[in-house]
């Protein structure tokens, strides 16, 4: 990032052991480079979108920029978290906006209060603060459930009835279903059915006398089909393949390889007889 009047802050910390006083010294060195005075600040697509949205005439003109950082408290923050929270908090800070800290506690068996406190401390250490906007994702579970029920009633979502085993087998059963994006209603489905089962072409005047809807209803029942927002889906008639795809061979982790290397070195040292070093000649 190019900045006008670039400031370098160099901090030296000297820690003296054996119960002696810990001394900290901070030196500030400011340099102004003529080459950078007229250089425009570099930008990214996120800032460009925000500028466009909140500008005069934008879809969110005059509104406050409000972001959030949602870590899962199942461990300590790593460098990837630091990048994400810098974008989230930094963007809100840039536009004088707000940033929530929301713990994504959706897997309680792997989460701990220790990680919650550690995350909060690390964010403060990096120079950011969430004010009074600290939340837990579990606070909204009941509301999320209500929204899910509403979507199902509207036909915009469904309950997946696949068993866990079927879910794992699904990759080997893509051809179990047939998707037809051009079939949107019983009228379309009826004409498709007639086209597949009629052995001869009928003249246009006879086609006008045919009601395709009953044929569409029959096809839908036979195929166990269902209309979606994007088309028609039905069973192909293929048998479900219960053989799961072979799982890729798990490679040992770096920690496991280091442990194995230590064991091999220890065994090699045991196998080799110990040689006494000869005394140096005077």
C-alpha cells in the first residue's frame, strides 16, 4: 500500500531475566519521500463496491458500513484469522462504521470458553474493539429454525431425507436422478411424455384437441418427479449404488512424520554399537 508521509515505528523490547527490571524502548522515525506524495492509495474490489453502494445514488446511500468477524471458538486464532479480522474491523474503521464480534458456536463438542477469551484478547492486541456488539451464533438458533420452517412452507427449501450413508454414496449415484431445466409445469411434462410415447406425428389440428395435463400428472406419478424453481427433477430408474467411492489414502501429518523419524533414529542408534572416543594426543 502506498501512503503519503510514510511513518515507520520501530519498537525494541529488552527483557532482562533473573528478576531484573524489564525495559521497553520505543523509537519513532518519520520519513517523507517526495516520490510518494502524489501516489494514490491502492484499493481493492471490496472498497470499490462499498464506495459505489454508499455514494450518492447508490443502493445504500447514507447508510452505516456494518461488518462482522465470526470465528469458531474451537482453537486459537491463526494467521488466516488475523487477515480476515483485519479486513472486517479495518473496513468498518475506515468508513467510521461498526463491526460485530460473533462467536460461531455451532459445534459445542469442540468449543471452549478458553478459546473465546483468547480470541477476544488477540483482537484487542491487534488494536481492534467491538464495543458492545459481542454475540454468539447460538443465540439465534430458534429464530433460524423458524426461518427454515417458513422457507419449507413456501417451497423454497426441503428436508433432505438421505441417510448419512447415502450422503457418502451420493457421489457414485449422480445418474440416479434426471434434471430437465426446460420442464416447468404439467403442461410441459405432458407434451414431453407424449413425444416420448407416440409412434407417429399428429397433424396440428389434432394436437390442438389434446390436453397434455393428464399425461403430465401420470408421468409425474410414475417418475416420482418434482417441480422446482429451476426445472423438473425425477428418478431415472437406475438402482442406487451402495458402493461408496474409495476414500483417498490419508497421508501422515508433519507431526506424525517427525515422530516416525525420531523413532527410526532411536532404533538405528540402538542397533549400532557405541564407539568410545580415543583420548586426544598431547
